[in-house]
C-alpha cells in the first residue's frame, strides 16, 4: 500500500486527541465502534482497505496509550508541587536550556531530583522551569550569584525557592498555561531564590548557540529602527519579547501573524539558499545536503526548536536526503515523520496552536490544496493568470483547513486574510534576506548593516499600512466564538466528504456540475457548524478576575456586564474579559453596569471604553445615582467620548423583559438621594427574576446596607446569592442569610488575597443555612444556566482543584 505512515500518524493524532479532549466513556464507545469496523473489514478478506484500517486503528490505540501514560506522569509530578512546602523547594537537575527575558532567566532543568530535609534525593521529575531574577539586590543577589549569574547548558545545579504548578485556564477563552507547560514536558515552576553549580559538563555547542543568539539579538537592536527591531527579532530568531503587542494584534486580526514565527518559509529561504550555494560551487548532492541540513539543525536549535521549526527543519532535511539518494520526495510521508516523532515525545503538543496550524497548513497544501490549485490552473490559458488563480486557491485551502483551529484559539476569522497573504508572503522572502544580510554586514560596519535593513523596513511599513486599511473594511474579523469539539469534528468530516466527492465522483454525484454543487453544499454546511450556538434562557458567568467581581448575563436578546475589575490583575480587561466575550461570540455589550467606583469592580469596564480596538462595543454605561465621587464623573466623560450613553440607577428602578423575554431586573438599593461616607455602601443591588429562578447581585454591600434592605421588607428568598464584598466578615450577616435562604452562593475573590477573603465564619454561616457554595478562587469561573425552572451550574476547574 502507498503511504502506510500516513495511516499510522492519522490514527496516532486521533487517539491522542480522544484521550485529551473526549470524556472516557465516549472514548471507549468510539474505540468499540472502530474495533467493530475493523472486524467487518477483515471479514472481507480481499478488501483493499484491510491493512490501512489496521494501521490506522493500531496508531489510534498507540496514541490513546501514549497520552494516557503522559497524563499519569504529570498527575504524579504536579501533585508534588501542589503540596505545601513551608521551607520552599530544593532540587537538583541538569540545565537543558537558558533564555533571558526582561532581566529574568528562564532555565529549564531536566532529570531533576527533589532534595529532602535530610539532604537525600526524593521525588524524580523530568523537567522543571526555573525563574532566576538577575536584577535582585541584597541577600537574594548574593545567593543567586554564588557561582555566576547565568548557568550554562549541561551544568548540574542545585536550586531553592518557591515551587508551584502552572495555572490552568481559569476562565473560558483564557490562555491555558498548564497545557503549554505540559507540551514542553514541564511539570512545575520554581521562583529561584538562589542556586549553586554542583557539577556537570558544559555543552559547548548548545551554549555557543545560546551566546550567538544573544549576540545577534543585541546587534539587531543596535542597527534596526525601534519599530522594526521587535518584528525582525521575531522573524529571524523567534524572540517575541520585544515585539509590540499592538503590532502582533494587528497582524493577528488580519491573518498574517504566522509571519512572526519561524516557519517553513524562513527555513526554506535559509536551507535552500545554502543548498544552492554549494550546488553552484560544484558540490554534489550529499555534500550540499549535509551542509545545508547541518546548518538548518543548528539554526533550529538556536531559535528554540518549536513545533513549527522542528517540522520545517525535518521536512527540509528529508528533501535533501531524497535528492541525495535519488528518490522522490513525498510530501505527506515527510510531514508524518516529524508529526509522529513530536507527538510520541510530547503528546500535549497536540493542544498547541503552533503545532496544529503548522501541520494543518502543510496538510491543506496536500489536500485539498493540490486539487483546487490544479483546477485553478486549468481555468485560464494565460500563464500569469493561471499562476495567480493557483495561488489564490492554495491560500483559500489553507484558510478553510485552519479555520476551526484559528477560531478555537483566537475566536475570530480574518475574512480578508486569503487575499492579504497573496501579497505579504512573497514579500516576506525579501524581509528575511534583508534582515540576515544587514545583520551580517553590521559586524563589519553598523552603518552599512543598518542601510541593508532599509528594504525590510519599507516592506514592514507597507504591511502595517495595508493591515490598517483592511482592518477598517466592513467585517474584517468575523468573531464566531470558540467552537465545541464535536462541531470541529463535523466541520472536517463535511469538508473531506465534499472534497472527495468532487475529486473522484460517486453514484450520488457523477456529473461534474452536480459534484460542484455538492461540494459547495457540503462546505456551506460545514461552515454552519462553526457558527455560535443560539443562546436560550438565561446564563450568568461569574468570571475569576482575581480579587474583584466580574459577572456576564446573557439572554437571547441582550448581553449585560455587571462589574468587572481586579486589584490583583492589572490587565483584567485585556487578559480575561475580552477573551471571554469573544470566546462566546460576543462583540457588543448592551449594558455595562458599574455597581460602585472601586477599582476591583470597574477597571475592566474602563479598559473597554479606553480601547475600542479591542473589538468589544459598549451600548450603555450604568452607575449609581448615589455616587458622588469624582471617579463617576471621569467614567461618564470617558463614555461620552466614545458616544456611549450613561444611565444612573437607584432604588425602585425596574426593567421588565430585561435582559430577556420573561425576565425582570429590579434595583433594590441604594436610594439616589442618600449620601454615604463609605463607597461600598453606594453599591447597586439588583434582583434578577426569571420564572421560578431569582438571583441577588450585591456588589460590595456590607451589613449596614443589608440592615436597610431587611427593614424595607423587599427581600425574599433567592435561588442564587452573589455574596457581598467578596465574602468578607463585614457582610452576609446571619439575619440577611436567613431571610434570603439562598440555594446557591457565589463567592468571588482572588486566591491568596491580602484581605483574607472570604471569612471562614461567612462560609460556616452559609453552610448552616443549607446553601451550596461556589468559589471563583477555588474553581475558577462559575457558569450558571437556567430556563426559569431548572438550574445547571458548572465550574471551569474541578471543585477540588486549588
């Protein structure tokens, strides 16, 4: 059979994906179906599908087992870092890699052994990430610099400091740092207070590559214009530390952020350039391949050997080998070799955007890229037009194949990216060449080197201009939210079905026109699976914003934000609120409610008003009528600058059929004419009712406000209570809880906050009254759904996860 490795690798990917994303019972059912299918195939002894199916199922079984084994290892190793270590963590390991970022060294240690109190070796760990602050002063600096400020690759060192596990995603749409660390084989993080070198031998080659990279990066900063240095560092060396976040976001929204990563384009320019130099110099295929391949390997090690780099270097090396031995280079098989190797070594790479997009882009070139590019060439007789049509269909194929993955990680599709890539990709060759030539010549003359970067500068400026222009076009980014796993599976199933029928024809569509109609219908149906699900009933998401509040209410017709701020996270709007809203397919807030003027309730709302480029529009801003502080005036002025209407609420205001049909929202407190000395008492208190469901949102209301409500007689039992002031001891009094008798209470607070929230006596009081408690500090975001009758609650993390 042709390409047996393709069947094995396809099964391996599916097996690891099943074990990673699909619940165990569904995975067992799926494997049983595949086993039954295998039996049926082998029942037909002459079936030509027998061996491919066998290899596919064998690969899938291997993938399930490999991912299961990896999960078991991480469960054991991460468990050690979850334990409390009063005196910190001490371990020894061998330095695998070193990277400097903003005065901090990121050192990865391999083959680590924990050190007990008696000095004996304890728990064995594969890899640990250590952060060494080279800017420390005083005793810390003395401890860190006992040997030298930068450990070298290959040295064995003993480190001590605070240990922790990497944080998982605590909100929908948030970056999952734990998955990222697992993809690198890292089970824990240590913030190093000091280290000593205990032995080992410096790997001269690896350490030299690290020093060369640092030297080149510094030289590039010296000769390049400030606005170009960060981009060129990312393009040439994979360093994104100095990359302007606004530039990255501009590239991402327009679908060209792949240019900022080391990929096949860069490797082909470097590798083929060296190959051609040796070939023109008279060297044979073997000599040319060895030198070009060796240089690419060294370049890959220098820039970090990420998934996309490893794929590109491996495939380039295989092409050199094929040329040397006189064999045909088969793109699908060449792609499968690094894919299988990477996934067997680090199964969690399957969860990373770099791996997914890199291999899917190559897959799209194979299928359906070759199919449609060849059709595009046949449509036109003119050679240039035919080539342009072929390039367009290739770009379209990449966009179509990678769309679900882009939505999964970025929540939006750059509509004009298909056309933009036709322009920017060819020019990127000149950016890379200009960058390398300028860098090389700068060691002879910095002025000459800087002049050579002129070509790169004008091309990058052109990128910025054209991206800003396309960004202003209608529908530049189609925000659809993060699709569910089963929807992605249906999307790819329909895409493959339509393409296969179009290419080969079947009984259902033998005529060419019928095949084209069926292809369009299948692809349109596939796209429908990427659309966000229709919102029904009422949903309330209590975001984990750290020490603060952030509540998103959604119905079929409206989306409301009630508070969003944090005193622990400065970028709460950028890092938590916007990703969450976009992951749900939301680009407009009908109303943003600021219950009062504390920063831990409003700095996320302020971010939306200050940064319209975030892509989230605000339809209205509501604040308390009782608020007299200058912060309310500043927020009102900011809203008016953005043409956002401002509303003021007070006790007695009622909104019927809001936020949705059959729902009502009532403001219970405070009275607009009352003046308060404590800003917390200005907090707007809302009661939301929907059928038999009711919820009380209390802001930072404390016991004095609770007493006022108790006296007024407006309180009735509620289904859900959002505890006031993050569950502090100055709120949630005995009488208040008894009157409300909440079935569920939400405590919104930050882990290890300096205020000691929530108070233990508040927890005990709630439990005594039979209220089930959900805490954002423990379980991450809390998501509530109701149809007015039934209630469904789930948390971002398991309830026992700290």
